[in-house]
């Protein structure tokens, strides 16, 4: 690292230091780099090596091959630092495993996120690759009015589906997941509100067109044939739905699991129940960190991300707006789309779906009907039974 710092100051080019991952620096190195940028901000000039050594007595300037490109030196330094980081982390993980019966999954996931493809880097307007505009993998959520104005969720997009308790946001989310699965996609579904057995029962009901309540209240002989059918369908589909059985608590764990499984889309049902990787005094700061980390995961892995959260109660008003989203300042800033579910006063099965934030265009609304007997969803605004016409879009 000393060689890289020395070369950057000699060449008056500190961009490699700006792009270097902070997570790979030790405290002394981070202090030096921070001082360099403070110096540049104050004096509008890059400090000399002699000025740096006068400020940090323990810094040793190292000069290597004068003809080596600065970018090459930066890449070599980063590779070396990553190896050092991994060796240190593996040693600590091994020590914890020996001293405890628990496996330090959080530390392992953090290590993977640091050494994986999660480097921040910089985007430059002058050299930006315009082909990135045409992102592949856009997924329709199955509500025509919303899909028409959004174009679906593209790779790197973050959509939030919000609703009050019992409005059907988890049901709608599971129905969307089921449709993506039928198209052959691999989905990671992190459910913070339901156990895997309950989620799969819901999906079985949607695939077999029966109310999953029959599994609990019906006769076994009547339910078994239905379950055989959906089991056969599940085993022959190309898609897959992964639901972690172990507790997933942080965005880093979500990212590590999604990367290992190489999924096409990530869904977090109950994102407000996650915990940030750091520690914060205020709850809104925690939610902001969670939201930002999930959005960054979508961008880094280049997959769409769908999350659900709660809507807070604001008096007795009937209409929703983005400020009604619980911790709206923390969540809304990272979401590309916010879809809110407004229940019907007359009938629980009929809800209004409101697109209240659309980074790509106008907002819109639609009315859907949840048929609990067949676990299907009917879009009443366009008079299209979206489940039947899904493959045609």
C-alpha cells in the first residue's frame, strides 16, 4: 500500500486511492488516505511525498518500477490486500469455530462480500458504457397497468411492495414469485414473516388452484391427490424457488446467499425486519442502511430485487402517498418503484394497487381481485385474468 500511495503522490494522480476499497485498508492506511483528500480539498493540490512523511513519521515511502502503469500497481496492491484480508479472516473464523459450537456465518458472509464482486469503484461520464442502458432480464410483475408504465423490473432495479397488516402483500408477492418460477427463473425468497412450509403451501395452492387452508382443514384423502399433482409439476419445472431454512438477518447474508445460488431475482418479504451490518443509534438510520445495502446488492449482482414492507397508519385518511411508507425517508430514497396496496372497505379480496413512485415514468393504479378459492389474481382494471395470459406478455 505504501508503494501505491508513493506512486500516486509522485504522479499527482490520486484516483487509484479514491477507488481503492476502504474495507481492505488498515486503520493507519485509511488515516493516511483520508488526510491526503483533506489536504487536496483545502489546498487544491496533491501533497508531496515529503509533506506526507512530515505528517506521518511512521510512513515509509517505497518506490518500485518507475515504468509500471499506476493502474497496474493499484490492481496488484488490491489483489495482495484481498489475500491478506482473507488469510486473517479465515484465521479468526477457524479460531471461533474451535472455541464455540456455532459457525460464525455473519463473519463468513462479510468476508465473502468484501472479496467478492462488491467493489464500489467509480463511474465516469466520459467513459460510461451506454450499452448498460439496455439491461436484460426485465421481469413483469403481472399487473398490466403497472408493467406498462415501468417496463417491468430490470436487472439492478429495487421495487418495494407496501401494505398494512393483512392487506395481502405477502400473497401478492408469492403469486408474483410463482409466476416467475413458472417462466423458468431461479428465485431467492427470504421470508421474514412466514416459514418455508407455509410459503410453499401457498405456492402449492396457486399452482394447483386450491385454497391452501384445505391442507389444514380438509381430509387427508381429499388433499393428497392435489399435492401429488403439484409435486409432479414442481419436479418437472426448470425454475426454482429457494427459501432459507436458517435465520437470515442482514443484507450481507442475503447478498452472499444470492451470489452462491446464482439466482435470477431476489425477494425479501419483510425487509424492515432485517438488521444492518453496522450499528446505529436511530431506527431510521438502520432502515436506511438496510435499504441502501439491498439496492447495492441488486446492482452488484445485476438482478431485480423485490421487497415488502409496512405502511404506517396516518389518521383516518383513505389515500396513500409515499410519506405513509414506514421510514419513507430511509426506504424511498433507494427504491426505483414503490407499489402500495390499498384494501377495499367493502370486500377484503378486492384491493387497489397504487404505483406511487416510478423512477422511469408516470404513476398509475389498478384494481385486483384475489380469488382465495383458486389462489389466483384477476386484474379488474383491464379485465384480464393475468395468470392465464401471463405467457402471452
